[in-house]
């Protein structure tokens, strides 16, 4: 009997070691249906606000102190490169533990910020969340902007972001869902955005300015209800310096009704200057022109897979485009 019990314990321990994690590459979905929109947007479920203990999201600082007394959080799993893992989508983006989320306002999150803080396990209501300190990480979260113009702004509301001394750096947003914005889910610079789901924004998903990486994320159903522009990543005046867009999914097919009035998965506006952008290893479909470079030679578009639910061209006016293919056949574009 003792021998049998010992063998059982060893088997249970081995199973615990082998149990796959949620973001393991072997579990990533290749395709799947979109999750329902939040309540108030097509009648889907709202982020979890299940009653529970008083709100104490995990907040840690670089030296290990924090409001919750929790130990410093680990940096999390490294994102897979464009050559590994499956197409980002349901099950591989958004909060990792929705049941752990507790409601908090954007203003309350701003008050939690200090250099090196890690804020996780929050269902944020209200947008225009401005980053108040450097090296802040927000993970396992939802943000319902409820019609506010912006979800998260990494350098304040002014387009010039103030003087360099005023800018927060080192922002990380990961494993989160942002929706309900009037303009864009993220606007700013000096940030890493990974495994985010962004949807139901009236204009765009991201507006990066400078030193921004967007990876393993999924944006879809942007401006679906009013025929708006439905842009994914948009570079306006002063935007697009040292930006990397890698291994993401853009799902903006023109077959939706009402059809999107324009837009693209990635677009550099004609007024953009000093654009240095890398678009590589993504799955992109939709828009008028799916990727629109507007002639910027320093915007490289390589190794992407394109869907056919678009109006005109998959790659438009991109002098530095190479090795892009149609997703359904693998044929070069």
C-alpha cells in the first residue's frame, strides 16, 4: 500500500509540472469566433464585477513594497516571435484571469501609480487613463472607456507630450482588453503593449508616437456600428518613430454591415514625418488598403499574411515591402 501511494503522489506531481499554461504556444488558437461585445455594445456580457472582498489589486514597487503587501510580480512569459505560436485571438489575448478582476476607476488607477508599480487584477471603468510614473506595468485587466476619447495615454493629453523631463517611460500593458473609446485605445510613446484585445473604438486601436512595440495582440470590430474609419494602428502628425508591430492579428473585414467607411490595419497618414516603423509577421485583413505606407520608405512591411476581405490593395505605396503572402494560399503578394 505504501508503495502504491508513493507512486500516486509522483504521478500527481508530474502532471502538475506538465500541465500547460494558458499562453503556451501549443494552446494558441489558429482561428475562432470573436468574443461577444461588452454589455451596452451588442448586448454581450460586461467585465466581471462579481461581489467579493474589498478591492485590493496587486500593486508592487521595484523594491518589493506595495499597497497589497504582495511580493514583486515576475515579468511574465516572453512573447513569442512571429515565426512561432499561432494567430493571436480569443483565448490568447485579453485578461488571463477574468474572475480575479475587481472594479476600479481610471482615477483610482492613476493614484496607484508610482515608479516601478505593477497593477493587476482590475476592471477599469472610464478612460483617459494617464500614466503618472515611469516603469508602470498594468496586466490582467479590462478597461471600459465608456465613450471617453482615449483608453490609456502614456504621456498626457497634449499631442507634443510636454517636455522630455515630463514624460513617463517604460509603460507595459499586457493581458488586457480595452473597448468603448471614442478615439483610440492607446495613445502615446515609450510603451510595450502585448497580448491586448482592442475592439469597439470609434476611430482606431493604437496611435503610437515614439518607441512603442505592439506584439501578439488582436484588434477587431473597430467602429462597427456607424461605418467609421476603423483604423488599426494609425500614425498621425508627429507619430511613428521607432515603432514595431509584430505577430498581431488585425481583423477588419469590409464584409461587415454597415461597412467600414475607410481605414486600414496599419496606416501612416500623409502628414506623418520621420516615420520609422517595422510591420512584420502579422495576420492582417480588411480596410481599404490593408497596410498604407503613403510612400514612407522607412516603413518596412515584411513577412506578413494577408486576408482577402479588403476593398483595394493589401499593401499600398510601401517602398520597403517584401516577403508578404496571401494567408489562404501562401502565394506572394
